[in-house]
C-alpha cells in the first residue's frame, strides 16, 4: 500500500470544471458560478481534505456525506479536491466508492527503502486470486474446476490473511459452500477504482500474460458491476455461519 505524504493544505482553485457525468449540468453551474455556493463548496472541500487525510483507511462517500454540511454535492467536492492534488506529490484516488490520498505513481520509488518486504504469493495463490477476481462470487469447488487441480485450504487462508479476499456468503446449493470475492483492500493495492477496471483479454495478451494461441472460444468473464451485492443464488453469512467458519467466537449460554 502506498505511503501517505505530509501534504499541506492547498488554496481552493476557482474555475476547475467537474468530471463529465459526475453531476447534473444545472447543479454544477449553480455551484461553480454562484459566489455564495462557491464559498460554501470551497469550505466543504477543505473539510473533505481534512477527513480523508486524517483517515488510515479509504473514506466512503457515505461517511463523507454524514460529516460534511447538508446539501453538499459530494461528487463535485471530491472532483474539485482531486483536481487540486492532480499534479502534487500525493494524489486523491478513488477506491471503490471511497477516497484516499496516495503517493503519486511516478514518485513511488522514493518510498521503496521504507517499504516492508512482503512474502511473495505462490503461483497457486496468484491463480486462485485471479479466478476469484474475475469469477466472483465463486466457491472452492468452482475454483478447482477452473484450475483443474485441487486447491488447498492453506492457499485460501493466505489470501484471506492478505485481506484481498473475503468470504461473501453461502451458495444456495446442497452443502451450502462458502463463496469468495475480492475486497476494497484488493482494489487499493492494485490501484483499481472498481473491479470492472481489471485488465481485459487484449491488455493481458499485450502484457504477455496470455498466450497468443489461446482457443478461439476462450473468453474472460466480466466482473460484477457491484461485487458487494449478493447474487440470487447466495445467502448472507449469519452469526451461526461465522461461528462455524471460525470467524466469530461461539456464544456461551448460561445454564
């Protein structure tokens, strides 16, 4: 995960246009050209900057909305703040539906000497991670079917420990197997705004990660639009499920 730098507050800049499609044109024009609204928005941008900078984890838009003044257009405020930091040593980046400050990509080398060397994932773990990312929600049996080999519990445990993978729910099939999916930590680590930003087939071929002699019917599945939403064939994990999976300490009942 990228290091955060000690960034100073930057004066609010007038005239920066919001990203296309981030809000309605009428609302944007009102807040960009009405002096009172402009001052109100400028103060909200400063407040959002302080909130995101002080947080150790990405801050969701829901959290920002709860802490910023009523009536603030979060999309416009964050677009303004992102523009302010676009050319600085730290950038404001979107992680799923959340925001965080991260070292500018071209300056990451400056942090390398302070980075803790992490254990590299095995080839099996990388394969399982890729399958989960592209096929989520997916069960262990489905992972094994795609890989063609058995997947050890240790491999899944390793991915769960990295916090890149999480248990999503239970499949509505006999045995109710656990389904797996990726997390916002996964998006943050791999600098993805959303799961649909995963590279497609042509990008993977260009990077040398796919053979040019793939079968003609080979395809890469489209990741889900909302990876957090349960599908029709999934049940949410209950406290009983969490106890069974060792994720929740069993409750002790008094006699």
